C-alpha cells in the first residue's frame, strides 16, 4: 500500500473532482496531504484508512505492512470491541488507557477513544455523559457536523447514526425529536445512495439507517413504503451475503405482513426464514461476529 499510494490518491480525487481540503478536513492539513501525494510523507495506517474510506475505497484492496505500533493498536481495538460485546466497562477502560499511551495524538485516534468512552458510558446508564463523549468524538473529524455537500467516511457515518439514535432515545421522545431524527435519517440515506458506490460498503451501512425509518413508517401505517424499503434493504444484504442487520429487517417485514393483505404462502415463508435465522443468531459465534460494530445492542 505504501508504494505509489500518493499518486493513487491524487488520481482518485482528480477523477472524482474532490477538493483536497474537503478530503482531509478534520484528519490532516492540506500541506500534509500534499506531502503524501509526492511521497514525502507516508501516513500511518489509521490516517490512510480514513482517507481511503472517505473516497469509498477499502484498504482490503491494498497490501500493507503494518508498523509495529499500528499493529499493536489494531490488536487493542480488537480486544476493546470484544470486551464491549461482554459489556465489561472496567476492562474496556483499562484497555483504552493502554491505547492512549501508544496512540499518536491525531484526530482519528482521539475520535475512536472518545467514541468508546461514549459507548461505555451509555452501557453504564450515564446517558448525558455518553452523548457528550460522542459529540466530542464527532467533532474530531467533523467540526461542523454532517454536511450533505461534504465527504465523510463510513466510520463517520456510523458514528453520526449512533449519536443521533441515542440522542433520540434519551429522555422524552417528543414529536419534535422524532421529526428531527427522521429528517436526519432521510438525509443520511440520500447521502449514502448518492455517494457510496461500493454496494458491499453500502450494505454495511444501509440497515443502520433504514431500520428506524421503517419502524416510523409502520407506526404511521405507511405499510406500502415500509415494505418497499424493507425489501430493498433485504435484497442489498442478501446480494452481498451479509447477515448483519438481516434478522432485524426480516422481523420488520413479518410485522408489516401482519397488517397488509399478502399471500399466506409468503407470510409463512418469511416466518420460516425469521425462525431459522433466529436459531443461528442464538449461537455465541454469530452474536459476536454479526452484532453492531459499535457494541451497542
């Protein structure tokens, strides 16, 4: 990945007509990005991953020899997220302290650290503290918040969705809060559909957006639009053999079918699929592998 990465980045932003300042906003300075273009600077893995992510490119497409420090940080992230699955807040905090000692002081690492503190606080029932941490995390690379005309990475999208979801669920769920949340989800859906070209990447994000949108449509008895959005999401997931989010979408479709006229054979088929997936997801392995990547159930 190191060899020629600067030239590759330059060619992509020229092809997509992306401004340098837009690409690196909140991550590195334009002068540092220019040094990457001309191979004067080789960025660490996490910065490179975020730049590529904003361009809609996965690091899986590159061979990359991780420096020792970056390797240790990747291993720590794995351990942290494993402990999050067990909701072991004390252990997560201990690992985060170790992470902070090793990590360089860039916005990518700060964002990760703050987001994990936010999730642990939420698990501990400290909702206001959690929202403060998550807001601080967002501001690391998105100082102006979500800008529809800007460019954001998939990890940033997930972080924004997490914050808005928890912010909506905290306290009284008024009509005003619901309207704001729905508008956010709709704008995020439009952004993903317009800007995410990689269908597999899109499939990893889409259900996080559509899940609550479908629930709101069901509440309003907008069953036809809810069914369409649900089927579109299921198709996207199954086309790319992705289980994350699939069970929830099928459950919603089963719920929709209980309120509309549909062939009994189709209802029965959906129930059978849902029951089969439910059995699979009861195993420890699948719960760990396909649960929410942020560790929030």
